[in-house]
C-alpha cells in the first residue's frame, strides 16, 4: 500500500466488493495497520463501516461474530464484475460511493461547447520524476487552444486526498502518462474522457487493462496514445547507449 494504484486495486475496490453489502454494519479486523493509510482513506473506510477498526496486532481479547469473512474478494484489475456480486454491484456504484465519501458534487461532466461561459477543464497528471511529459507546456497550450481550461497537478504521498479528489472531480477530462497517478480517475464525474499516454515497452495491453477498461466500466470515454520511437527521449537514450556499446565492442 502507499501507491494509489495498489491502494485501489489491492485494497479499496476489494473492500467495497466484500463489505458494501453490510451497509456499514460490519467490523474490519486488520493486521499490520499503517495508521497514515487508514487516515488517508478515512472518508471511504468510515462509509463502509460504522465501527472502529480492530488492530489485530494489539488485540488481546476473544471476539465472537455470527459471521466472518477472511480476506477480500477480487474480480479483476481496478474493476468489478457485477455478475459475481449478489446485488449486481458495479464500478458505477463504486464511483458513486467514492464521490459521496469525499463529498464530490459533480456526477457528470460538462459537454465541450455546452456552456459558453464555462470552459471544460482538463487535468494533466504531470509526473515529475519518471515518465515525464517533457513538453507539458506545449500540451497545455494546445488544449487551451481547443477551448479547455487546463490544470496540471500530481498528488504526492502527503497531498490532502480530499482536496485532490475535489480538484479531479472539478475536471471534465484527465490525461497523463501510464502510472499510478491515473488511478485518480475514480474521482472524475461520469461522461468524462480519460486519455492515457503509453510509453515504449509493450505496455499497451496492460495499460488498457489497468485503466482503460475500468474507466469504460465507469461510463467514461477512453483514449490511448502509444508513444512512438521518435517521440520518446528514453528510447533515444537507450538507443544511443546501445550504439555506443556496439561501437566499443
Ligand atoms: C483536506 O482538505 C479538505 C478540503 O479542502 C479540508 O476540509 C480538510 O480540512 C483538509 N484536511 C487536512 C488534514 O488538512
Ligand atoms: C453521458 O452521455 C451520454 C451521451 O451523450 C448520455 O446518453 C448519458 O445520459 C450521459 N450520462 C450522464 C451520467 O450524464
């Protein structure tokens, strides 16, 4: 845990699949608790369970329950298969649930050109360390030229998640390079577009499975853009190294 992608695909969506049916009347028993994580996702956890979490590493009493589920249920990457739940629970329900948990107001997006006084907002998830979009200013300029208001942001470990979720929910589209930051699409309103830029390395399929299909399950539109050899500085770097290696050999 700690990487937002894994927070959602390994814990939060599974917890939702497993415990939403109890309508809050459920108690979480957790081993190896990371307090900062519980605090970060408190809006979601508090909506799933009305009761305090039991820290199993410190709990020294015998507890009796009429019913216990050990572990969590998993269907597929970053999504839910409604046919495997009793009530037909879907990613749309998860989206609604997340928006309510964080008090996000917008359920669906503004159509481009629908309101003359209000430009649709495009969020660029701008990674700073790796897989950097080097021409982010140019991308933002092009988007502004198309009539968008552009916001560039990246959430870090210390970012206030409620505030960041509100920022995401205020947008009508989101784009970014393949990576954990794209998991924030769960805060977007419906009818938005998620665009994923996929770097070199045969990641097309995994990129689609991790974010494309889940976004479509939430009734968002999805666009995937594969970076070509010429566009990737990383590729040029690797190529130059390989050529130098060959020359030395
Ligand atoms: C996080 O942001 C929300 C919304 O802006 C605010 O209400 C809350 O107090 C902030 N929490 C912390 C710990 O700063
Ligand atoms: C999304 O857009 C489609 C097509 O314009 C429309 O039929 C649908 O009702 C919209 N959904 C929401 C939640 O706004």
